[in-house]
C-alpha cells in the first residue's frame, strides 16, 4: 500500500487560514485517526486528501506521486461519509456494486465482489433490501461495503459513527477494528470522539486550531501527553489540573498549591527543575488517585466529596481541593458520603507537570 504524506499543507478560506503547514506521514497499512474538537481542521484535512477541498499551499503525496492536482477519482481512494450517502431507490447489492457497474466490470466479477464484501461486513442476508428498510448500523455497513468493493489502496472515514446511538457505536467500533485487521489497507479516520480514537487507532493525530498538537500510539499520547490540551482531551473522565508551585525543603522537592503539597521523587523531581519561575500545572488522571485513609499528607490529596456518580463496578466522584474541582475513579464498593473529606494517594508515575505559561509538558 502507498505511504501518504502531507507536506506543509495549508488551507485558506479567503483571509481566514484554517490549516497551518500540516506535516504528516501515514505508514503502510496503518489505521490513522485524526481527532480533535469541532473546527480543529481534521475534516478539512481529510477532504483535502480526498480531493474534495482544494489545497491552498503545500502538497499531498500518495506514494511518491503528488496528487493535489488530481481529481478524486484518480487518487485510488474510497470514502465513507457521516450521512451514509446511499441511493434510496437501489437495494443493498446495487448500492455496493455502483462504482463497479460504472466501471463496466463483468457481471460475474461484480457478483463475486458483492458477495465477498457483504460477507465481510455481515450483510449477506440483506442484499435485496433497500436502505429505508435497514437500521442505522446496517446502513453504515452498506456504506463501508461500497467503499471496500472499490478495492482502493486508501480508505477515508469522515465521522462515520456519529449518527448512531451509544450502544451501536460501541458495536460498530469493534467491527471496524476487526475489518481493518482483515482488509490490511491504509485507513484514515476522522472523529471528535476520543474513545473512538483510543480504541481504533494504530496512531492518533491530535489536532487543535489548525495545528497538529501531537501524534503517536494511543498509549504514548495517554501516558506522555505533549501539552495540557492533549492531556485534557484524551481520557475519560478527563485529567485533573491544579495550579501549583515547585518548592524545595531540606533537599526534597514538593509541588504545592491551594489545599495540597505533594513530595516529588526521582525523575519527577528532576522535571520540576525545568519549570519557569517555579510555576507549574499539576495534572493527575482520575484513575491515578487511590483511596487511602492512612495516607500521609506528602503523598496524598485531601478531597471533599461533592457528587458521587454510580456507574456499576465504579463510581466517579466529583470532589473539591482548595476551590478546584477534582474527579476520582473509585471502586463503587467503597463507602462514600457526600460532604465527607477523604485522602487519596497519588500514583507517582501518574503525576504530569506542565509549564504554567506555555502549557507544554516538562520533559
């Protein structure tokens, strides 16, 4: 499969620039997810790769071939849209085979391809039905099957699951993951849902404000976010942030703020020395806080419980620390009373320090 490369990609609408020199390379057979909030430029980037948006500056390469001047039909790609874009008067088999029939492929070849992709996405029993007789998930399978039938080298997905309910999204995520393993093609997927990004991607590209904030494997971005934005965007519940200062006392390093003072050891203490003017943002994920009634003040946060949300095996607590809200993931069997003050130890490896001015991670 071809390597896809974006070289200093820029997009302008009149005087407004929405993409600022995007540099990105997507490897062979890689499932790349572009993720970020609405308006960050992810869908614009995808549409430029597809040829549905003009490139203002820079170049798009598929393999070693520049393609920015080519029509979409000449780029060897297939696209799955958010709204399915099915033909309502055609049945499932006709929708899947539409591009093949336009290419005047032999009927035997078309029939074989339709059966193969229908089996791949679980539509074998629905080939005679029209889209109006299908569920949302089944329609999305038809859209994916139509793309697969083209046998392109690259598949583009523009928020394909956003119109589905939560249960069906979870099911379709699993099916997409299994399909990508079987098909072995370059796949580029756009979403604003960080759970989709974390569960589907070989590599995540986090975008914000028309810039790439960070790219890497889901584990890399979750454990080593490059800045506060990435840290807060990936993870559910999101990371907690507390304003703090670095303090040194008797050879020990502390990070201290309103209502807390934590001792830093080892590598974290060395990182703290890089903070400008000693000011930092302390980041702690809710899953890195553990209830411990006997914890010392130097290794824990003392939190006042405001709200407890029971979600089965776990509860999510909304707490308060020195006037700042802090969320905690807790085993739901732990007895908690609203208004109670509890001590939570902090996983030393789960402490993240960000420069207070630039909001870049200290590393």
